[in-house]
C-alpha cells in the first residue's frame, strides 16, 4: 500500500501541472502562431470553447476521485490473486516492468474495444466522446465509471504481474493518451505512425463518421489495432462527438444519461432475451419486429 500512495508511483497526479501547461501552450498556439487553419480538407480546427473546456475539466476532476476509489476497491483483490493464486511472479527487473507495461497496454486495448462494442460498457465510456471539439482539454473529459476495467486486469495479476506495476502502467498509458488529443500535430514520421498511437490515429477514434466508428482503440501502441483488424488511417478531418447531438453541459447527464436510457430500454423489453440484448449487444442494437423477438438482429440506430 505504500507504493499505492507514493506520488512517484502515480504518473497522472505528477503530470497534472504539465497537462495544464500543455493546454495553455495549445491555446497560445491557436491564438498567435502562424499555421494553416484549413489544413483539414478546408475545415478549420475546432479549437476551444469555454463552456466545453470547463465541462471537460470538471469531468476530469471527478474521474480522479472515482478512479482512486476504483483502485482502492480492487487493489486488495489484485494483491490476493498475485500473491496466492499466480503460479509465478515476474522478477523485479527492468524487462519485467516493460513486459507489464506492454501487457497493460494490450489489456487496455481489449477493455477499450469492449466498452465501445457492448452497450452496458458504452454507457460509461460515451461521456469521453461527448465533446465535438478536439484539443488537449477534451483529453480531460473522462468517465466516472471505470468498473469494467477490473475484468481486464485480473488476468495480469494471475500471470504474476505486480499490482503496483499494473497501476503504474495504467497511469503511464493515461498520461501518454493526453497528448494524442490535438489537431495541432498532423502526421509524425512513418515509423512512429506505424508503431505508436498518434494524434492522427486518435482523431480517427473520436470521429463519428461511419468510416471512423469503432476504430483505433490503442492506448500507447497502435500495433494492437493493426494486429486485430481495427486500424483506420485518417483520410479526412473527422466529425467529432457522438452520432447524435449532445445539447447539454450537465455533468450528471453526460456521465449517467445513457444509463437512464439503457435502464428504460431494459425495463420496457418484452423478454429476457431482449433485455440481455440491450445490455450486451453493441450500441444502437434493436430487437427484430415483435413477431420474432427471438432474432437478436442488429439494425442501425443512433449511438
């Protein structure tokens, strides 16, 4: 537990001043530097909007609280699995730490893919995609409901990876991902673009255009998307946000409004099969016509 509360083991807390400084630098660059504002297919950069940025900051502060609660709740479970169930413990070496960070990054890919493709997970994650702007402030627009993350970390503890290092790897990933939320950086050198998640790749992930939906789930390494068939290069400037208009800056509605919609759909469902479909099928899933509720077919719908 000493490691858990050690500030040097918490990259996110350590990086907060750098986050704020980076936002200030991006604002200054948007305001004063010479650059081509029509670099994205003739469309201007989204820049910042005061109310949107303020909402993102408060969502980020709330996420710090809920994430800390999550870590405290499950740290004991991970330690139990690591100490008493795992058949082998990785040694305390640099290469073992590197293996842990890579494993955490792969775990994040699958967790991120899950919350996009399973509606009960999307209800938590959609808050991060609710802004129609793309800037470093948007990176702070984090979910308050990280409860599904635990399922994707359990295998790492069972494989003998230190829970403290797992949490450190998660923090490194979150800090890295802050810096891919920008339109001020176009393409990086080709080797970097091939291996790492970059601003270009992550702009695609935040796009609501049909070609961009559910692509580029990477945290640090884009190679996972290339390996598992979810990679999409940036072909044109994305339309950011959800596939429907979000007309609120209310924090509770942004974080929990989709849960209310999900609860209503499950409550009104005609059968248990349909209830489960609403929970575990992709966002936008609807049951077949009433005369054939056994056919859990997916049809296009807003998400």
